[in-house]
C-alpha cells in the first residue's frame, strides 16, 4: 500500500509540474495589452496606467497595442484567437463586452465563451451636460423642455452604437422623451460642438467634460453613476434628479483568451488589486473622475453577463443598429 501511495503522489507531482513551472516562470517575456480603439480615449489612458504599473511588479514590459476598427471588434477578435498563454490580453470595455453581442448579429467571437476575465478594474461615470444657452438648469427642466418640444432638441454621441449613444438612448427611454441623435466620429468633435452650441446636450464620460463644466462653457446637470462623485459632490445623479432607475457608466477590465492557465489569471488579478490600492493610482483616478473598482475573475465574468442582458434590452427597445 505504501508503495502504491508513493507511486500515486509521484504521478500527481509529475502532472502538476508543468502548471507550477508556468506559474513560477510567468512572465518571461513582454506582455501585449491590446486596446481595441485608437489612442487618446479613456480606454487607452487607463490601459496605459495598467501597463506602466504592471511593468514594475512583473519585471517585464507591458506593451500597449492599439488595434482599432469595427467598433472595437477587430482588436477583440485578434485576442480571442491568440495563444492562451497570458502574453496577449485585451482591455475590455462596455462597448465590446456589453453592447457588442446585441449590436451585431454575427460577431467573430463570443465575449463569454472565448475569454477568461481577469478583473473589473475601473469605471468612468457619465455626465449629462447641456450648452449654457439651453433653458434647463436641472434634469427635470430638461425632461420638461424635451417633452414640450419632441424631436427639436438634439444630442451628440461619439458614434452610432457608442457608449455615449446608448447612454443617451437609455435616458430617452426612461424619461419618455424624443431627442434627435447626432453621431460624431469621436468624443473630441462631440465635445467641441456642444461647447459651440451646435449640439444641445450629451451624456458621455466625465474626464473630457469636467474641465469645461468647471470653466462654465458647459452646464453639468447630473452624473450617470449610482452615487454622487467626490469630484463633484453637489451634482446629483440622474436617477435622484428625476429619472429613477437610470445608471450608465463606462467600465473597463482586462481579459485573456479562454483556457489561459488559472495560475496566470490569479497572478494578474492579484497584482491588479494591489495596484488599485497604491496612493498614486488612487490620486490619478480621483483627479480624472475615474472610479477604481476591483473584483475576482468570477465576479467580472458574472458582471459581463449581466451587462449583456441589460444593454441588450436597451438596444432592442431603442432599435439601435451598427453603422
């Protein structure tokens, strides 16, 4: 019996050796973190914070690679088909992992089946802003104005099917208003036109709007998060300001190809959770209106499924179609 037990333990040790070796050796070369959008946006900026800090703790360079196109689908598909070895990751975003399955009839990848979530890392709350000339100083006044003038107000988004587009369509559904959509090719042109008064309003991420609200070039009415932001404690949430149940924020988090070794996923998750506790990261996020989150891989996976269901209902009700 002792000989058999010894043999069994020896066989088990041999079976575990490759996994242990993988965990101990990882990473032994640079890691590629794919951002499925062009440089300059919130997704790219947050990914670069991750890359810089992971460099320090992993001892290997984390290279940010922008693979834009097809609403982010090109970059996501590239990672889905990459080796599951922990060296090619995707920086997930609400658009590609929340909206995509309902926006596109045929995706070249499955956002649930083809990926191993690592961590829900951060969230950028949206903010509802209007041009100062618009006679609406609160959400309730804006809703009343829109209802009295159906189709006459317009809102800008950073493109059809974008986070800002769906955030505002969600607002329209819950507030029972008719506001005309004007798509732009990116957040920059959108914000420029709202400041110029060419567009009445928008709901998009806090970072590009906050400086203009502070300067008075835009009027902030409310934020789309569940709770008020420390950055703007006097600004109510859209839900408490007159549209109950409303919540919209843009979330981010890295994922690996499915079947990536569990040890690697746990290692990356552990380092990311430590990163969120670092004072310089907290300060950077707070200054930009970014909310640090943090989760286990399993919690992130469950959250993605919930978001797919929630936004699927919005997309269907609003009749949103990709360009």
